[in-house]
C-alpha cells in the first residue's frame, strides 16, 4: 500500500528547484514592453508596468521562500517515509 503514495524526494526537489529557476529567469528578463501610443495608452502602460514591478518583487520573495521550503520538505518526506515503512513492516 505504501508504494502507491511514495514519492521520490530528490526528484521532487529537483523539479521544484527547476520550476523556481525558470520563474526567476522570467523575472530577471524584466517587464514586458507594452506598445505605447502617447495619446491613448501611455497612462495604461505606465500603470501596468508599475503593477508588474510591484508584483515581481512579491513573486521573487515567494520564489525564495519556496526554494527554502523545498529542501526542508524533501528531507521531512524522506524521514517520514522511512519511519512509516519501518512501522508497517513490523
């Protein structure tokens, strides 16, 4: 039964780390350029850019928190699986 719920923590951690790296690369690329027509869309483009920058700062914080938690959760899963396997085998 335990095999049905088993995950491979190193593989999960690698996948989560790769996802975080990809998100960080997108943020590092900067805000997308908006086509600006001075008469009609300059105010919108400025507001959109400001919103993107504010969101990017928050997302960067979440990315780092996710990376920090990835290592802790993978280690916790490994130890819990080992403990459960020992308990179930007796």
